[in-house]
């Protein structure tokens, strides 16, 4: 279930399904995930005052009433390897390929109907308690900032960084994303809280045995 809120102007409710699995083979990890499998729908409603509607009308902007946003299905393939660093630390190197099937996109591999968007990442794990992360994604060709003729295109990408802290079965993660190398980037701060039910059940069974 998805709920999105853009200030007092717009709200949306939606629904989508993701599914995936992961295989661990020694120090290697392999995974596959289907996102928005059934196509995710978001129904938007808008709320403008009469003064705001007048401003939109005078600036030749369309006054939205209702709309439906659809997110097409995609397939994510991932592979990673863990490297031992000291006694209690590891580094996980990972690459993902985001496959879309709705036509040619502005990605590193652009084709019709399948386009591929690779992503690279590293995670430093200290005693399975503290984590540091860095990654690069969203490779695209865009007009160069210093090109006044709008003819020169360059490859751009978006780096990201983050950290995590784990206490027993609870993990708190933070990510700083959208660090685009274009002018006036829009930064995004993402906080998440994760509960590992499998580890929680294991801890309970250990306490009972004691």
C-alpha cells in the first residue's frame, strides 16, 4: 500500500506487489527481484484554492483535478561478493542490473523493448552492528552544463552514501541520495526501520533454553 503527500496540494493512494529471492553460495550472493509486478497504480487527487487556480490559469498551466500514475513492471538482477577485512569486518561489493520492458530509455544500455540500468555499490560491515555504504546509479546522457548551444552531451551519474546501525533484530538505515553532478541537484534523505523476524524468533528460543 502506497500513500504519497505533496504538501497541501496533492495526495495519492496506490497499491503494488514486489517479490524476490536471494541465494548465498559461499562468499557469493545472487538475487532476483520483480518490482511492480502487477503494475503499480497511484490515484492522485488535487486540492487548490481559487486563488491558486487563478494563478495556474494566468500562467497557462493546466489545473489538475484527478489523475492516475502507473509504474510499469521491472526486473532487477543482482550479484555480490563478500570480502573479509580483519577479524570482525567485511566489505560487500555488489552490482545490480535494472531491466525495464516499456521501450527505449535514457540508460547505459538503451534498446527497444528492453533497457538496462546498472548500479554499483559497496558496504562496509563492522561486526554486523555498524554499516557504511556508497553507490553509483542512474547513468544517463545529458546536455553539458557549459554548452550554450545545447549540442554537447555527456555521461552523468548519481552517487549516493549511507549508514546503518543494527541492534539485535532491529536495523536503522539512512541514505543520502540524488547527489547528481549537474547544477542545482535535488538531495534526498531516506530513513528506514527494519525488523528481522527470523532473528527475533531465534533470540526468543535461545532465551527459553537458558
